[in-house]
C-alpha cells in the first residue's frame, strides 16, 4: 500500500450540464470527492476521460431559459476531456501547484409541459454540442503529514456552450461561475483507509439573456473507502455522499418565482482501481450517486466514470 497514494492521486475537474435557473448548478455532485481528485504531489501530465450520465425530474414549475415549464424530465450524457499539468515547481516545501482544463461535449434532452391556450402541451427539446468549459488555473496541494494532504483550488466555468432562450434543452448555461474549493485528503499508506472531503462555494454571474441570477451555492462531497492490493494494482471500495444548498436565493428581473432556493443531498457507492500500464499510472473510478432529498431542483441520479492516465 506504500505506493497507493502516488498511483491514485491524479487530478480534479468539474463538468457541466444544466443551470440553477434550470434545476441544477454548474457544479455536479461527484466532480471533486476523493483522493483521485487531489492536486498531484509530483511533476506529471495527466489526461482524463470523464463520462457522466444524469437524469432527473421535477413536478413543480421550474424557471428554465425564460420559460416556466411543469413536470420536467431531463437527461444528459457528458463526455469531458480533462488535461492537467503539475510542473516541476514547488511553491514551498511540501506545497505543489497544478492547473487543468476540461472540455465537455454534451447531449441533453428535456421533456416538459408548457401552458398554451388554457391547457398544457408536452414538448421535447434536444441538443448536442460543446458544453461550458471548466478551467482550474490554480490548484495547490500541501503535504500536511505523511498520509494527509490539504488542497485548495479555484474553478472557473465559462459560458462556451450553446444557449437559446425559449429552448428547454441547452448545452450551456450562459453565465460564468467562480468556485473556490478546499479539500482534506487522507489515504493511509499502510492501512489503505481513505477519508476525503471537498467543500466549495459556487458564485454565479447573471444570465444576460433572461436577466436571471442564480444564487450562490455551497457544495460538500466526501468519500470513505478501503483500498487493497489487487491484480498488481490497488482497488478501492467505498461510499460517497454529497450535500448541495443555495446560501443565496435567485434574483433578477427574470426570477419570476422569487428566490427559488434549491438544495439536495445524496449517497452512493464508489469503486476504483489504480495500476501501472505500460509504465504509466492508470486510475479508473466509477460511482453511482442517488439523490435522497431534493428541493427546487431536478431530482435523480448521477453516474460517473473517470479514466485517468498519468505521464
């Protein structure tokens, strides 16, 4: 287990799907939650493929792209390519620096009831294309103890995805989000026990096309897992939980339902495997996160597959 930390610690980056204005935020539960999402402690280049499938529904009226649909059901498949670089540069003893970028390609389908002439018409919209790019220009890790790492980073979600007012499905959100995040990561080199947590604050700008300002949201993700030798590498089995809540309500001329504060909490299993392949470090992680209690948001499940190769 002495090399487990070096094999598993690769990188972190987010992904994007819908908006608080449309029932979820830029940050997706599971984006940063485990030691595999920590800042690399040694110089390297990392390429990671992220596959995320999410589905959710809500029966109440939901502000979405200038509309107020009812009985919304949405699903999305996101394929994201993350590239991260940890240069041969230590800011101080035990203090490492890295940066990353994630480019997502998304498919989104939304079905909803829209009022028309005193009745509701069921409508389906679908879109495929570039999503909102995620930039992490600042990722800092500090080796606080032998098996303990402290982490800090700032994520920027750029409105690069296609967006259209009056369309239920959109590839992007049409606003910026700044998301400073702190992490605490423990992985025992001898016992293989992992306890990790990331806490962040998503601060959004206003959507200029709908005059809707999604409120600031706090998110907390954590993982408890056991890692053990398997097939020449290290496997991990554990449980991941998340909590997401808006600490400021929605606002702006387009917020026709008022502050519309949302929150959600969820839980699910996480499996991982790390090994040497062709002299390179390969890390694979799968998780299924199910929402248990949701208010003013699409409620459903998140399925994650992360495959990272370290050079």
